[in-house]
């Protein structure tokens, strides 16, 4: 029961406050895990490559049948340069699942163009391998800032 007496009220508040006198005691009980998980080595396929660029973006693919842009994923786009062959490829993975949504070589024949509707996005054609088979795709990528888009375009064109 709460007391109206100022002297006693301070003691009650202290007992119920975090770190106060009513804090739970450590019983010393040991809880062992039900399942033991072993550490597994994960290979991404990017071990022999150096990242030239690593930016967050949203990727779209043009669907010819529906004549519209379809979202491919939101995540990290990377330009990776192979240490031996010096070839550069674009790889983009979805943020939470890490599923590959773009995977293709950056070739001189690929022409990046600023998207007409936005100054933060650009479009290009590429032969992509993200679905396990080579397919000609038209991509659009949108960045969070104009600076990120500028960095992406200028680096990709310099390769």
C-alpha cells in the first residue's frame, strides 16, 4: 500500500526502481543449450575478388510481357574485380535473404544511361546470370542519393 508520508514514499520508490533494493537475485542456475550448432564455413564466390564499389540500392528489371518495371530487390550492389583475370562484375544481393538479384560482367558494350524519370537512378542492358541461366535483361537501379548514382556511373564507365 502506498504511503502518503514523504519519508516512506521515497523508500518504496527506491525498492521498485531498477537497481533498487527489490532487484532479483542471481540463483546461480545453469541452463544448457538444447541443440549445439557447429560453425559452418560459407563461401560466397567473392573470395578471389576485390570490391571496387559497395552501395545500397533498389534494383528493377523490365518485364517485356507486362511492359512494366518489376522490383528485383533492395540491398547491396557491388562492383567486384577478379584478382587474376581483372574482369569486373556487378553483383547485387537482397538485404535480408542475401539472394542474388543481379550477376553479370561489366563490359565495354554496356552503356549506362540516367533514367529519364529520376536523377537518382540509371538504366542499362546486360546478359545476366542471377537466375542460373544467361538472359538478356534491362535493369534500372535507384540509389538513395544523387552522389551515389554519380559514383556508380562514373566508376562503371571508367572500367
